[in-house]
C-alpha cells in the first residue's frame, strides 16, 4: 500500500520537513533526479533538496499547468490540518484530537505532539490508522536524531537541521516496514 | 359523423383527426396538421398514423398509475404559480379550488361513463357523498376516504375526512401561513363533482391536528338551500 | 444507531440545516455553526486539491477520538454532514436515507426556497422519526 508523502510542521506554523514518494512531475529543477516511477529516490539528492525547498523554491522550477509546487502543497496541507484541528477542538472540547481523514483517493493521518509539533502523512485509502506509527516516528526518529542532535538549532527555521542523514535513513527504513505490512 | 348535422347548422363537426372531419372549420385550424411536419420546421412531433390523445379509448388508462414524485413536483409548481398572482391565503385557496374544479367536472363524466350500465344517477345527498368517498377517492388516490360525517350543529354541512391527503404529503406549510391547506385543490374537485350532479355547494379544506394523524384534513361540504329542500321532499 | 448531529450545507457553503440528536458534541451558538460550515466547505475544496493522486473527490470521512464525521456530497453540490460515534457502522445507509428525506420533504415543498435555510416541519418530523425513533 503506497505512502504518498510526509510532512512535519513546527509550532510556528512552518513546514520544516517534506518528503514525497509519489513523483508528481512538477519540477524540472536541476536538483531533482529524473525518475519516472514512484520509487524512493536516493537519500543524498533528496536531503540536498530537502534543505533548500522549504526555504525558497528554486526559481527555475515552474510547476506545469494545474499542479502545485511543493511549497504551496505544504502550505495547503498545513491549512487543512490546522482548520480541521480547530474544528474538532471546538466541537468536542480541547482534549479531543483529530486523527485522520479520508477522501476517495487518499487518506491523511495526523499526529500532534504536546509541543505543538505536527506530523502529517498521506497514504492510500486502505491503510489503517497510522497514529501509532507517527508517534513512533516522533519518539524513535525525531527525538533521537533531531532533538538530541547537538548540532541542530533549537528552532528549525526553514527546516534547518531536520533533514540530517540519520533521520532520513531511519525514516526510509521505517516507512518501508509500514508499506510492507 | 359527417351526416349528423343539418346542412345549415351553425355547428361544424370538429375533430382533431383530419381523416374523419368534414365541413370546413371557419375559425381555427385543426389541432393536428394535415401533413406531417417537415424536419427542422417545428419541434412538434406527430404520430404517423395522425391519431392523437383524443382518439384513444377512454378506458385505456383506467389501470394506470402516476408516480407520486411527478405529481408532487407538478403540484408544487402549481402552488408557486398561484402564489405569485394572489395576495392572501383565502385567494390562494380559491385559486387552487378553481384549478381542481376544472378537473372535477371532467372526472365526474369519466367515472360515470366507466361505471357502464350499472351507473346510477345519484339523487340523494348520502348517495352522492358515498360516490365521492368511494369511487372518486379510489380513482384519485387508490384508497377510499377515511370517514364521512354529518354535522350536528348545521343541517346543511357534511364532513369528509382524510387522515393523510396524498397531495399534502410532501408539503410543509410555513408557520405564517398555517391556515392554508393545499388540499383546497381536492376540495375543488369534490365541489365540481357535486355541482355537476346538481348538488350546488361550497367545499373547503381544513387541517385538523391529531396526535395519530398530524396532517388530518376535513373537507367541509356546505350545501345550498335548494338541496335541503329537495332532500326533504324526497324523504 | 447513535447519531450526534446532522448539518446540511448548500452549494455555496452556507449552513441551511443543523440539528443535534444526541449528546456528545459541544453546543455552539448559531454563528459558530455558520463559521464551522464555511470552514468545512473551504477545507473540502482544498482536500481535493492537495491529493497526491490526480482526480480526487473532497473529504469524505473525518475521524477523531470522540466522533466521526461523514460528508456526503450530492451531484448538485449540497453537502450532508453526519456526526456520529467513532464506531458507528452503516453511516452510508443513514446518509442515503437522509438524502432521500431531503429530496422528498424539502425539494418537493413549494414553500421552500432553494439554497435557503430549511424550515420544513415534515422534514424535521421524518428525520427525528428515523434517527431517534423512541423519542
């Protein structure tokens, strides 16, 4: 069951990490490897891309007609997730948490930490609830490799410090296990 | 058909079917064209046998049914149309009554024709009311009326009760018009049938709320003096 | 069958009907519900945009800890939101029945103006009889 993409948003409403597994034929920038199928690209080029994309979209990357750039996508995802979270809080009190939503072609899973860090994953519709998985990503990967990293800054402005190699590798491996289940 | 009339009578035998029409109509042309319409000249379609709905046998649609949804939409539009032209609830009910009246006049003839040789001309009040409660109601709604009562206070008033009028089934009257009962349409049909059988009267529809039947309707039939006098003589 | 509440939104995202059937959700003011409806309408539109797979419809099911919302969008753009408990089965059947009641008692009502708030007594009565038969 394919997993399409993964986002992390911090408490300043910024996207600090984006990872996409489904090629969307949107960018012709020199960063992106020209693979046609939706396989996982090599970590090295992706991490290079990861650092730069959330900060400033490459100026030569114009999305083809109708498709959104990665940054716009991330903003929209954040908007959706934020609105839904507020709606759920309003309807059933501040303790309730929005878990996931499903449309006719994808499912979005959401997990928010007590520090207002938001983990979002878009998968196929048949995938079960990934809240536990997102929680695991948080404790086993994010906390281990990003928060405990002495070289990463406290506030990850522009995604700085998040996309370190260990984190990426761990994430890839973890996602593989989820997909194979 | 062509030999019935005297040569100089003012009446011209008229039929929409040109094949059996004789004489020359002076005013309006026949309803169906004498030759089939050319392609692209008009949007009307004509059967190649040039027969129209008026040539069908009257009993052909005796068993046919109409979908409730189609009627509901049509009736809703009739009410909206009437609402645009009137300025009050009484007027609206009167307009619906008139719309039903036209139907009732023809329905009386049709139902009596369909009864065939056993048809009896009703001369007594109870007889005609039974005709309405049973035959007419069964023809219109597939079930007989739920009750027929004579008023105790007034000699000339009778009440026909319907627990859940089919015409009102999809309609919710807003609070500010709570006096309106759209079964005024059915009241018009009943009034026409009574008038046509020589029982002049006035029929109105009233909503009566009951726990068991929230949309119970009572048709109040108020006969004129002449009917009561005749009843008294026939007694 | 435990349905917490039902909302109906018109084509433009305005709230035209709201009713609570069971306890479970906070009671909001009517203004709050209007805002909620507008937000949902917008979110529904965006969710079909951010789809990684091309050609997605809008949001259909939303899950949280204490409730679950199912959104049924008709071909005419009207949205029916059914709020229910998280493990309530057969919400599809309920959705379809509510749509049927809407088609019967709202659309066929000559006194109802399209896209305006629903004030049809028959619709209320039938809905309550279907959702909460004991009351």
